[in-house]
């Protein structure tokens, strides 16, 4: 097996499964995934798929809560979404697109503690369809989604001089506006001020949603919208819903945004400290394509730096768990239980503690306790595959990247289970 | 603490014979199984009788705990300046009833009142064991959580790859046979504690573990790796130590009173050991209250209060020599925002509690809340520097020499350590 076969699966996907074929041209295999249609996670029978259904169950939960009987639907909804999300990544042969989904979901973090009902729909509807489309379209879909509008409080932000503001005396909440600038688009490198944060907050006043009536989703509320033109980063934006759409398009196309996205992509797929040339190539792909994320994905595959073994990125818990599930060919039912595993390993699904999302550097994930927990979990899972041949498994999933030390340790192990544990807790298996 | 005496070399040799001879050791000097024993914390050092003697001669038995409150705690909500004429008007529904009224503040001497969820802290204040520093801020003026937290933990004008507490720990002499002086409690190792000085890491847990021998071989397989190697070796060492110290209670369940209380209990008990750590850090999130703040702050305030009480209880007699510094990355806006919350601001509150603290007072200079007194017309104006508090504790409580304090906070020459924080 050529090293590029393993690198294509580990660096750009969630790792190889033993039965996966060896693509003749790993780069072409990845490029083909960028062009392929997006697969959908398999939700259980009867799961509320639309916002209308989700909000209806949330309303039921509000009723039972008032009756002192808890919220029976809440956890079931997000857990089913999270389980289907993980199961898809654990079983898809083509992992690159799923990695992109995970990357962009983290870039646009919403926390399920605050929006448990809508977070799964957010990933399915605002992230998945856009990961190889235009960034501008993803940004608009994300900011208008009820999950984001609620997570960063914009749904209740009111223009102080709007009709609703004048009547109620309520006012702005600048949380979403600040994070759009700081995290989602231009970053402080663009040199924005507190006045720009306030301006964007005013521009998107009225961006809210209607949970219990049409359209059961994004709703622009003119009565809460701050009247007048606003100036953001030296540009003037008109009053009304169109002003917000224009402002987001402006921010999406801003050179500082493209540099930020290029840096994050290169850090995610190449190295914790990515080579500047790699960042520049991704940035150029974004600029020349008008912000086409598919072009950026293809540019990542074309980076010579992405194909140099040994792999240097430490797998964060989610990538590690998925890679082990794939290597051990765990059945979907096990993959679904990974929701609990990730809680234990320190990266609970869709529950990053702040809007900046999960960190993307080895130092953040290599705490002693967290590494030991990986070993414990992997050893528990290895018990299920006790009949498997560890040397064959190492060859099938790590190929030439398996070190002789690892193969020797597996060969000397006292049981098949221990041999499997050693393969999936070796330093090379912790990498992607 | 009773600990079985063990001759580590004999133990290692016995294991080697029992396991059928050592294999290739990956280039290290020790034979594989000897190193395996060392990785498991079976080294002679833990059991040497002179460990206690060495401890008694160590520079001090002072304990320092740093608690990071992530998200930006609203200092004006936790410690309300009800005596300021502008306060009630600015804060509207977030201003609680004055002391003595139903659901009212807990009085701190006539001008400030503590949130009623902080009852244990209030009792410490009454016992002279808590100082509240108001209108305090770090040396940054960014309102980004992420930049501010990085600078809070780095202790420098830019993000460093090490934290100020780690650099401070470098000045504490290693005690023979004892644990590293620093301990990070929880599954994350915050930047505050990262750096060149070895620091322990322990999280309370409750699960079964693989056999020690398999763990040892995983450690061996990773030993040469610069990232996974040290992490696994250190994790095993601390677990071996912590289980010996805490026994079955190593499985303190997060469910009992919240994860933060479990962290505090574990920290207190490990800090109480004669050969245990002297400095610990852990964190509590949930303070970023942009909306419905009055309700949403209740839970984190209660968790903080219960955690501080648990720390005091588990430290026992060592509480007398303990100082706990509770800090957050910034305060929040003076005015309530449009959604009954507050946005990112500047000046806030730090708590300093512990039996070693010269407490019972609200420290700092109150800047006032009149329009002209606010920072940029929106935030509580900072009048104290967090570095000054931290430097004061490093100097007067841990008794670190001046150059060591300076290395912890590079570029802070103009910020003098604050004196009088602890009883000397």
C-alpha cells in the first residue's frame, strides 16, 4: 500500500476501514468527493426533521415542564441528531466531505446546552449543503438559522429607536454581531472598533425567527429593526433586511475573512503551525473563485505539504473515536453510543464551551487525563473485536505508516484484545 | 499518610523476571520493564523516609489555588455597589434588594452587597477570610473572551505558550520524593498551567481501567513521542499517586453537587497531603450572560460558592495556610442590554479567600458609576490590576524571590506587587 492511500484517508477523512479499497489515485479520489452530492445522516423513524416539527415538540416540552414533568423530547432530539451525525462519519467510505462538515460546524459553533432542539437541524440545514459551495451562502444560512439567532441572542435584540424599542424600552444585544466579526469573518486583524460592533448589531436588528407560526424559521421583524443607514468598516449599509444581507456578503468577501478561513483550513488539514505558503495557496483559491469552498477544498488536496509523512496533527477526541470505530469496523449501534464516549473524552458533541469552538492544536488535547481515557475506551471497544488479527488490521488501516515498534508490541501482546488496543493507542494512530 | 515501603529496584527486577525478560526499549537507558515500573509511579522516591524531612525544610507549607471563571463574570452582579447613587438606575431589574430585605444582598460593610447565592463566601468574609477586589481588570482592554483569557493566563502583553503560574512554579524547589508543586485539576490543562515546569494533572473519575501492565505497554509504545509520550506517562504517575492518596474516593462522582465541587474536593484533598502539590488550578465556565442574566447567573454563582466551601472543608487544617485567587477575563457592561443581560466589559471583581488571607474587606478604589466615571462611557473603570494581586500572592504568600515573580509576569515592572493580602 502506498503512503498516499493512508494519508488521503487519515489526513482528509476519519481514517481507513479494513475493508476499504485502495484508490488508484488518492488525490483524484479526494477531488471526486468534493464534487459528489452530500450524503444525509440517517435519522430514526419518526424523528422531527423540519423546524416546524421540532418547534412543535419544543412547545409540548414547555407544557410538560410547566406541569412539572420535565422535557421528554429535548435530549432525545439532539442525541438522535448527534448519533446520526457520528454514525455517518463512522461508516462513509468517502470521509473528506464529512471532515469538511465537522470543520465548518466548528467554525460556526452553536452550543447544544443553549439550543438543544435546533442544533442538529442547524448542522443538517445550514452547514451540510454548503461545505463545498460559496462561503457567502453558508454565512447567510448560518446567521439566519434559529439555532444561531438564539445561541448568540440576536433573536431578542431590538433597535433602540425601532418601534418595538421605543414602545418597550428594550434594546440591543451585540453578542452575535461581535462574534460574526471576531470569529466568523474578518477577525480583529481587520481593525474594527467597538463602533463597528455596534453598527453590525444595529444592521441585524430584527433578524429573528418564528417558532410557532409561519414561516417556522427565520423571520425579519421590521418593528424591531433600527431605522436609518449604518456604517460598518467604512461602508454604508441601508436600513432594512437587505442591509444585513449586504453586510454579510461584504464581510464574507473581505480579504481578511479569506485569510482567516485559509489559515484555519491549513491549520486543520496540514499542521498546527501551517506553512505560510500553504495558507497563501488556500487564500488565493478563495480569492480567485469568489469564496468557493469547493475550490478551497481542492486546493488543500493539491498542497504538497499535506502529503508529507509522518502525519503531524494530533487527532482530537472526535476524530480519534471515529478513526477507532472505523478501524475496528464497529457496527452503527456502537457508533451511536459514541455520543457518550465523547462526553467522557472531553469533546462532547456540539458542546464547545464558547462560540470560538474547539481548539485545533495538539497541546489543547494532550492533557494526561484525556490521553489515559482514550486508552481506557479503546481497550473497552477492542474487547468486541477479539477475533481480529491485529497485524492485519495495522496493515489495512495504517499501511506503511505503522511503525515496526507498534507491530512488534502487537505481536508480543498477551491477547488479541491487547494487540488491538496497542495498535489503536500507538502514536501513529493518534495522528492524522 | 501511611504508605507501604517498597524497594523500587527490587520491585522492577521482580517484574522483569516475571514478565519473561525485557524487550527492545526504544533507545532509552532503562531496560524496558524498569522504565515501565517508573512510569507507573512505582519509583523509590515516593516511599523514601527522608521525603518528609525534605518537606519540612521546603520554603513553605503555603497553598495557593487559582480558579479561572471563564466567560466574563459580571462583577457588578456578584458584588453589587448598592451604595452608589447611580447603581439602581443603571442596573434596573438586575439590582437586587438591599441587605436585610427579602431576597436581598448580603452586606459587605455598608456600600457593597454580595449576591445571596454566595452565602459561604459571605461567611468567609465575616470570618476575615475573604477579600473582595472591585473594579479590577487585567492588563488588556480587549473585549474578546479568547484574547482576554489568553492574556489572563499568559500573564504577558501577548499570548505566550506558557502560563504565569507555570513560570512561577519554576522557582519552587523540587522536594525530594514529593509530587510536583503544581497540579491542574480537570481533564483540560489550562494555558495558565502549561509550560516548561512539570505539573500534575488529575481528574476525578469513576470508571474501570485496563490492567496496569497494558497501560504500561501503551506508555512504552508512546514513550518516544513528544506529545503523547509525556502525557500518558504523567497521567499514569498522577493516577498512581492520587489513587493511593484518595483511595476509593478517587471516584468522586461529578453528580454529587456538580463537577466544580468535585474538582474542588479533589484539589483540597491532594493539596492536604504532606508530599502533595502546593499549587492547584481549575476552572468554572458559564459566566457569559448576554441574556436573562438574573436567572442564568444563579447556577454558576451557587457552584462557585459550593466549590469554595468544599475546598475549605477538604483542606482541613491546611486552610489556615491557603490563599485562593478567583479571577475572570473581564467584567461586563454597566448598563443592562436589550435582553436583560450584559455584554462584554472591562472592570470586574476578583475574590481572594482562604485562611491565610487578610480578609474581611472590599479592596480597591471605587471609581464610581456616574456617566463621566465610566470607562469609554459603558464599562466599570478599572482601578486595580490583576497582575498586582497575583504578584502580591507570589511574593508574600509563596515567598518567591523578586526575579521569579518578574519572570511570571514579564513586562510588568511598573505594576508593584500588592502588599498586605495575606497574614504574615
